[in-house]
C-alpha cells in the first residue's frame, strides 16, 4: 500500500520512465489497428489514433475506421470527432494527444499509439513543432496571426463570402482607416462579368440571320469595337439593342481594367491577374441567349458595379485598398515574400507549398522572428528535430511483402465498394459541396475522395451516363495507385527518419512481418507481447524474460554525413531546372529529374529549336 501511494505521488515525468509508450506504425493494410487492439486488451492500455483522416467525422468506409465490434471494448481516443470542413492540423493533434498520453502514464496505463500518419507520431515522440499560429477556428474567422500577416502584406483577411445588404449598395465600404475597400469576389465580378457578357453578345450577333450584319471577327479582345462598327443596326433592331448593351459593357470593362491596373501598380509584389484566375468559387448565373435575359444580366451588372467604380474614381481617388484573403494570393508570390523575410526557410519550401509558406509567414508576422531561427533552436543540434519527449518508447514497424500487400490492398478496395463506398462519397460530397480549392485541405484531400472528384462533381444523370462511367473507372484506378504509392511513402518515412537518422536519438524499432496472416499469432502478436512484457517487467524491477525479437540497427545503407550544411543542401535546398522551368527540393529529386525521359525530351526539343533558329 505504501509503495502504491509513493508511486501515485510520482510526477508524470518519472512515471513515464516506468510505463512504456507503445507505437505501432507501418503501411496501409498491414494490420496496425488489429495489433494495437490486441496489445491494449492484454495490458489494459488505451488506443490513441494517429491517422490524419480518421479524426474527421464521416467517410467511415473510405478511411477504414474500426467498428465498435472491432474495438473489443478498448478505449479509442482522437477518432471520428472533427466536424468537416474544419481543417485539423498536426499541431492540433499534438496539443490534444499529449495530455491524453500524460494522463494514461500517470494512471500507469500504457498509451498505444496506432496510425499511418507518421508525422503525427513524430510530433508526440520528439519536440519538433512550433505552435501553429495559422489555424482558423470552426467559424472560419481569421485569427490574430493571419490578421498580422495580412496587415504586413498590405492585405485584409477575408471573412467568408462577402455580400452587401440591399440597403447598403449605395454606400462605399470603408475600412477602419477610411480607405475604400473592394473584395476579391467583387473584382472578380468586375473583370469576369464583362467578358462573359461580351462572349454571349458576340455569339448572339453571329447567330443573327439579318444579311445587313457583316462578318465578325472571332476574336473578342480589342477587336470588339471594330466588330460593333460592322453592325448595321438600322436594318436589325435586335442587333441594335445588343450593340448598345455591348458598348456599355466594353466601357465598363475598360473601367474595371483601369481599376485593376491601378491596384496592381500599388502592389507590385503581387499578381492580381493570377489571383483573379484562381477565383473558381464564383457562381455566375446562367446566361440565356434571349434578349430579356441579356437585358437583365446587363442591368444587374450595371447596378452592381457602376456605383463602386464611380465612388472609387470621384470620391476616394487612389486612396483605396483591395480586400484579399492571404489564401487568395498565389503561392509563388507568397514564396517571394517569404524569401525577403526568411531566406533560409524559403530555400527549403517548394514555391507551390502554400500551406507551409503561410505557416512560416504567420510565425514571422506574429512573433517578429524568423521561423527558421525558431526551428533551429528546437532542433538543438539535430537536423530532423528536437530531443525525445519520452524515454520509454517501444516502436513496432509492421511490414509485408510488396506483392502480397498490393493484392491485399486491391481486395480491400473491392470490399469497400461492396460495402457502399460510392454512395458514401456521393452523400458526403452533396452534404459539403467542396470547391476545387477545398479538395486540397482536410478530409477532402483524402486518398479516394480526391480521386473521384471529377465523378462526384457530375450530376446524377451524368454519373449514370458513359462519361460518368469513364470518370468512375478513372477514379478507381487512381485510388488504387495512390493507395499503393502511399504505402511506399509510409515505409520510406520510417527508414529515413527512424532507422537511418543519425542526428537524433531514436527509440528501439522492432520489425514485424504481417505477410502470412495465418501465422499472425506466432509471427506478430506473440513476439510483440514478449517485447512489451519484457520492458514492463524490467521497469518494475523484476527479472525480465529474454525477448526473441531484437530491435533493428540502423540500416547499412545509411550514410554518415558529418557536415550539417552538406546534409541540408542534399535534402532540402531548392534546385531549378531551367530547361523544364520546374523547381525541386533537394539534390536527389533534382538528379532523378535530370535522368527522366520527360527532361530528356524537353532538352531534345530545345536543341532542335536552336538549330531551326540558326538555319533561319
């Protein structure tokens, strides 16, 4: 009893030296959940799910969540609790998982961390992460870091779909400094609607059967005025009305272009044209070819845009700003800005990795310090991160013969379809209606859901037709390919960051083969339990039995690189192929590209073009 009280009074730090943390990782389909539940059941532990897609509610079939029956009474944490479309980050996971781990350790219960998202697991075992300052709350309101970043970029954070009240249409939208404000959505309308209407007007003129109409140039651009001059509206009242509409729209387009040009000149580091091209969320009304519909569209356009253009020009002049969400700014522009404030961090982030670029910028904007400097401090001399958070950790790495696993994955995917996967995807898509941008975030980017995007974007009739069948087969093939590719990525992560890592302390890793499922107990469960019991007996001071399974030594393929700078350059520094105009992270990726057939074909084409230029 006294010993029990003394143990209860120990701190979590001391306690976690006695009770092991069990980690089960490995590729998709290797049986991680099964082993985790079996071990937890036998030692009274609890499961902490480390799967970045299983945290979300919904898509139970696709994400292969364990059922209540499969849980076998074992408590599971961080599973099926995040409401889409909220984006859940690795920092969210770390912040919620660590208190659970510490509580279990204090209760002398083993946390069994199970999952295929290896960087989630890494965030628990090592002190590697800066507190995430970029995450928005559930309601989508911009947090302080995003506001700070927007302010430093000369932008304003976007607070959702901007819509003015009916009684405010004649009022100029002003910010706290009294400056005129337009949203990206409004500028998209200004630049998008005129082009849409002009295209429709042109089609209408082409279809006119009056012989008085001359041939029209098929190019819209600057030739629209010349086309209008070819219309003999005295003999065609329909064309006369259309011409009048078109003249006003052309003038309106000129105003909107002038507005965009003025804004661009005051924000030279940003590319407004590229920003506007990314506004695919814009829902334009269907434009009918009837004259009444044309008139209605034109009136809507005129009523919506003219007051703002006039206000801008007459009352506020050049003292205006454009409201832009940081997410609306193209990734290359953000990368250029990061290069100005944190060159070291910009060197290791791909120009298209917008999420990580924004995170680094937000850390800088809120803390006033370079993200790279903070990370360097956390690494404490190691290239991959900080010190171990817990000392008593057992890692089981489940592997499987590649051919056997690929067959197993094909059967698993077939079973998903038999259980109703397609209807699950359709229902989920119809519920949230994600746009193209959202397919790169949260649950919408999951393997399987993103592969069927084109199929899901179709209506019911389209899905049942030949094109729908084509999109379905395309999605199914991509689903299978991406699943198998992800397994290779998972195993590569284990090798590179656990087995071959020479710059930080790594817990013992025990490799278990799950190739022969008929011998699961003999080859997987029993060896794993021997290791666990041996560790627990040793921690309690008892004589530990010898475990058959021994931890893996660093693989012979690991190359010791003494120079941190050389290691950094080989793995992280950006390399650009001027021939193909592409950017790669690290020397290895760059060399693979240089040896690829695509690069060689591009090089050959460039050489032929040079020869032709010389000959001419």
